[in-house]
C-alpha cells in the first residue's frame, strides 16, 4: 500500500522513511507518496487521527484518491479538496464525526528551486542547509475531513523557494514528539545541526538512527520525506 519513495523523480532527489510504532505492522495512520505527473512531481505526507484498522482504511482511501487525482487535476488546491471530500465521505460512512487527517502536498516542476505547497493542518516543513535550519512559513488551512475546502479558490498553493544547496524536510509528529526516558521531545532542528552533509539521503539516514537512539521505543508512527533539486 505504501510505495517506496524513489531516489529521483522529475527534477528532484528524494529520500523517504516510514517506521510504524507497532512492531510487525506494515502500516499505521501515517502516509506518504511521491508521483511523477503531467503537472510535475507531486508529494503527499500526512497523518490520520486515530489508530487501528479504521486509520489504515482511511490511509488506503487517501492514497488511492491521491494517486488518481494527482494525475488528472491540474490545480494542487483541487487535489487537496478531493482528499478532503474523501475523508469526509469516510467519516459519514463510518459515523465518525471526529475523523480527520493532516496533510502536506507539494509540487515541483522544471529546473526551478521553487515549490508549491498546500498545508492542511500539518507541521510546517523545515529547510535544512549548510548555514541554517529554519521552519518555512507555510499558511495552513484546516485538516482534511472538515468539508471546508470545496469552495472555488478555497485552497491556494503557497510558493516557497529553497536556498541553494538546501534540502526540504517534511515529517509527521511521530518524529518531533518522540520522547526519551526523561519525557523530553526529540529536538529535531537541534539534532540536524550535527549532520555533515545535507542531501535528502543523508538527512533521512541520520534521523532514522538518531530518533531510535533518542527514544528506544516509538509511541507513534513516523513518516519523513526529504527532497531537494537534482
């Protein structure tokens, strides 16, 4: 159900990581995908509220919807609106009015350093470079499932431009909220300072090792996608 994130897609280098909190489980409530579409490289990462089979079913529905609409819909905001409708339909079918999912959608095309981003209640991406690590200011709308993204123009992609040599890091809260034995949250930005190189693969490998050293026991799923221009 979760496809491996390719190392190269369109004009991007990528690296992905997925770690379920429950041992022996292939998938939980986090999801990630990267696709080559007629409109450029499109990326999705997110987190469904809740756990168990219902969360897995919602992830399945969302990934299926994204894989279809990303290839057929030019406007990234409308892709997000389709995902919103998908979660809303699932909530109504299951009688679960509290079902929702956070999601971050990104699009890149051509040789540009620019990305278009739609943030549906998700954590803001981090730009990691030789000189600094900073959280990008990406305005957020409500998470998927609240049924408020259908109005024309309701979701407008936000454009960000990466610094030369920088990598964009997206993640779910299982990473930043991983706790050590003292109950302290994993200090993501601080732990990235020690990474010598800042390619997508370097960052993901470092985080995979480092967060497990930090917590020794995952209480939540972790999904990460790092990307940068080729």
